[in-house]
């Protein structure tokens, strides 16, 4: 009678083992089908997000380059003006020295005013050049920050899309592990009853 009970228990245990193994296969197949179904959709979204990111970065780079180009042209213009003003100042100083040697006090006084005016213009032009250099530096930094921010935001969205597949894979694995544990518990119980 005990042997018969052991045989029935073993048969039932094997029956339930097979049933749970079929459930595991069905679960795996269901998740695999779902993953196969959504994977191309997600990959298309990821590709679209990457293309959008690249387009936005390209646009940000162009905007930065336009701003820099304008500032550099303006800086070059002021540097040429500065060179002309410094040349003019040197010429005025030579004329003043010539007038001093001749004793022309009114000419020296007039040239001193012109030199002073020229120095003021030089100082103002240098200030404008310095401001433009700061603008160029700031434009570089803002462009880099903008590009970095665009990249980070896009990467976060891409990771979020890819996470959907990983979540499905994790759910599949945890469900299969739970069913595998169920089989082990069933076998342990049967073994315990048999002993």
C-alpha cells in the first residue's frame, strides 16, 4: 500500500513538474513574442530620438558658429581700427616732437589735444575688443553646455525606451525563477512525504 502511494505521489509530482515546465515554456514564449514584437518599435523610436538629437546638436552648433562668426568679424574690425589709431598716435607724436623743436607752442598744444583724443579712442576700442573676447568665450561655453544638455536629455529618453525591453526581460526571468522554485518546493515536499 505504501509503495502504491509512493508511485501515485511520484506520478503526480512528475505530472505537476511537467505542467509547470510547460507553463515556464509558455511564459518564456509569451515574453519572447512580446519582446520580438516591441523591439523593432523601440529600435525605431531610439533611432528617431538619435536623429532628432543629432539634428538639434547640429542646429545648436550652427547657431553658436553664427554668433561666433559675427563676434569675430566685429573683433577683427575693431583690431584694425586699433592699429590705425595707434599708427595715428605715433604720427601725431612725431609731429608734436617736430613742432617742439621749432618752438611752435600752439601747434604742440593742438597736437597734445589730438593725441589725448586718440588715446581715448584707443582705450575705448581696446575695451570693445575685450568685451567681444568675453562674448566669444561665453558663446563657446554656452554652446558646449547646450550641446551637453541636449545629449544628456536625448540619452535619458533613449535609455527610457530601452528600459522597456529590459523590464520585460526582468519580468520574464523573475516569473520563470518563481516557477522553477515552485518545482523545487514540489519535489522537496514529495521527497519529504516519501521519506
